[in-house]
């Protein structure tokens, strides 16, 4: 816990800041860090671009993949294998936990979904885990 002091008109008032608040104050304001479930497509694309830059992957590929998989919607569907797939990149829980065990899976974890996709694309395994959309992207039909 961090204790700060606010000074107002010569009067010092101690303020207690929790570790979560302190961490939030230290994080830079970026499109990814400010992304919410209500964010529009423009901010989502900006957040995806930031992650692509961080991991050194092609931003247009990451954007096209999210567009193909979910249309930039944070949704969950029953996939062709009968398992639940969630988020912009339609992760199944086992896939996200295997490649990104430090991140959260499911609807509402859009930042983690984008970050994990960036990590996986950097590893060169996009074609293995997003087969249909990768084919569409490579053909230029997205």
C-alpha cells in the first residue's frame, strides 16, 4: 500500500492508495490499456496495432484475423468441435491457457485475447490455430 500526501491550501492530507490503484497510475494510457467492452472498432484496431508492434507482427494481419474470426465482437460461440470459443480471436480455453497461461480466457477479457493472439502469431502458428481465416487472409478475400 502506498501512502501519498495531498496538499490543499497549505494543509497536508494523507491519502491511501491501494496497490491496484498505484499500478494503474504507473501504466501509460494506451489504446490497449484503456480498452473496455464498450470500445469502438477504431480503438480496438488501435489496441491490436499496439500489440502487433510490441510483438513485431504485421498489424494488418492481426486486424484481418480479428475481423474474420469475430467481426471485432467479444462473443462466445460453440465451435465446430463442440467447444466454446470466445473473444475477438475465438480462443478455446485450452488453447489460450496453453500458450498464455498468465492471461484470462473468456468473454470480457478482450485485452488478454489480443495479447495472446499477438504472442501466437509471433511464434508463427497462426496457420495452425486459425486455419480457415488464415486461408481467407492469404487469398486476400478479407
